[in-house]
């Protein structure tokens, strides 16, 4: 037979057998899966196939190689913990650990058990770009009131569209008067509208965009230093189990909105001077304070608010916490501060601790060091255009505090409220370490609430003779601090 003769059936069979053997061996892992053979079990049972090195490339659902194929490095990195789908790796006992117990005071929750504020979607970034729009058709999400005290309200499903804020419900008769929830108006919005679901369908159409997570809104036209304090107190009422270590189930707020305030107070510079430093609007608190206490929050202003209203579809706040001092004012008793109504909302005795903890950890000062000195901080206002001590009284107080600290072995800090004299990190580091904060009366002393909470922690506020307001007293007592008011020559 010539070499150019057609191949015989025997030769064709040999070629096909060789190809079959090659593909079988080259894709041995897939082959074993098709045959129903578990690579991990093959190694563990000591079968002949284990010598083929299958386990070197097989990766399980837990991200590891099969148990029989793990080397020392892999065991050193991960350990020999058991793992099952939807759970954290461990020996199983962590799945039933109650909140606040254990070495770190943590609570372990299976991912499938974690629900967000609306009980529908998991809150840890699981929403995707595909979840941007809601096609609700005729089933319009109804606005609900989750918590309320005069001027401080938690809403679900608040709509903004075409320059108006809408609350859509058929249960308005059971609600508090709108004037006790939102009374302020300004350049950001006029009076809010409460409409029925049927009216809402006509206004909103069949779909809209969702603003996910928790949003905070300062409804007042003018900022105030108590706004952040009142917003957190209102929001913290949703978790009455916050423990002494500041552990909470509350997801962090994602945005704080000032709908009436522009980002900057000066005129816009010419376009070619785009890099010019601008004068930022006063929000009532130092911008660093917000970023340290709530690292994941974004501040939004009237420009951002107007952008939403210029869109051709409605936007829906998944959850909106609103603070409105104008709405709170009629409910105040004589001498009460504007945030007082928020204190009526039930909350844990430790409601402030998550925020204080964030601030203290920012400076590495949350855990009290062994044999740490007691710290006294005098927060003075001598360089500010607000009430202050006479210069000779200020100097006398400084000398007295320093002498007292030296005799008792205490650390004494003399810091200014003005950042050109004492920068913000220096000021707040002193406060978060302090057991006592002393200062002339004023809302700048709200920062003293970040001081370390102990049985001796005290805020001392200095007033001129025959003058006293209870604004800081109520705040201090609400977070577990002692409070003393003294008359002096202010």
C-alpha cells in the first residue's frame, strides 16, 4: 500500500483515540466533573487520580483549594475554619452571638438576614447601577412617617419634582400637622405638598429615580450649630439598643443637604480664574467635624438640590431625616433650646456614643490608656467676635488652671475656638481626651460633647452675672455629662 493511500478504519480509530485521550487529560478537572467525581474527595480518599495533581488548580466556593490539597501557607493565611454559603467562616458559634457580647462586642448576622431600612434591599452597596430607576407603574411608593417630634421627622419615600417636595399618602388625616414637621421656606423650596396617592400618580407618572440610603436635610434657611446634633438624635431613635461601646445597627447617613444655602458666599469669579479660593458657606459647624464624625457623608447645597428639580423625572428619597427649627419653635417651653423636641424621641442612653467614638478614634484617643492623666481643656473665645472674658480674667483663669494641673498632675490645654490661633485637629484632640471642658457661654461649646464620658466628665460654662440659658445644659445631660454654670465677668 502506497503512503498516499486513504487511511484505514483502524488508523482513523487510533487518531481519534489519541485526540480523545489528549483532551481527557488536558481538561482533567472538567472531565472529572462531567463524570461526577469530586476532586477534593479524590484526594481525601487517597484515590489514584489524586496523583494527577488535580487539586492544585481546583478552587472551591470559599476561595480555597480542596481540603486535601491545601499547603502550610494556605492554612497559615486562612486557618482551618469551616465555611458555608452565606455565612462568615468560623466554628459556628459566632452565628448565634448576641449583640454586645464577645471580645469585640460584635454581633454576627448572616448576609441573608441583613435588611436595609426599608426591609427590602441590603444596605451595604448591593444596589447596582441597574437599580437607579423605579418602575412603579400604578403602585406608587407611599410616604410614611417613621418617627416624629415637632421639627424633627423621619420620612420614607419623599418625592422631589419640578421645584416642589411631595409627601404622597392616603393617611394624611392620621399624620401630625405639616407645620409641625416642615414650616421653613426659602430659595430651596416653598411649602411642602401633601397629596393623595391618586394625585401622586398623575404628578409623578409611572417611574422615577431613587436616592438610596439615609439622607439628612436641614430645612432652615439659616444654619445653626445644633442642627447636626438634632439630626443625629432623631436618627438614633431608630436604634434603642446602641450599647456603651457605640455599636449600632444604623447604616451611616449618605448625604446632608442644605437646600437653601449656596456652596459659596462670594460672587462667582471669571471663568479663567476657576482656581480662585472661594468663601464657603457657614453650616453652623466646622466642615472637618462632619467628616470625622460621619466619614461616609456627603454635603449637598442649593446647586445640587436644584439639579434634582431640573430633571424630567421625579426623585424619591428612600429615607429622609428632617430638622426644622421653625417647625420646632412653637413646641418649645420657656427657656428650652431649639433641639429640645428631638430629645422626646425614645433612644438608647448611649445614643451619642457612635458619633463620639468616630471622633475619638479619628485622633486615636478612644481607648483610655493605662494610668492616663486627667485632662482639663479651657476652650477660650478671646480672639473671636463673640462673648469672652475680660483679658485680665482670662489670664487669671489660665494661670489658675495651669497651677491646679501642676499640683494635681493633670494635663491642662488652653485652646482657642478660632482656627487661626488653634487649628481644628489640636482643638478637637484636646476635647476628646478631656474630663473637664471650660468655656464662655455659646454654641461653640457643643463641641465639648465629644469629650470622654466618665463619671467625672463635666462641662463648665461661664455666664455674665444674671444671665443663663439651658441650651448646653440639656445637651450635656442628654449624652451623660455633668454640667456646671458659673457667673463671671464676661
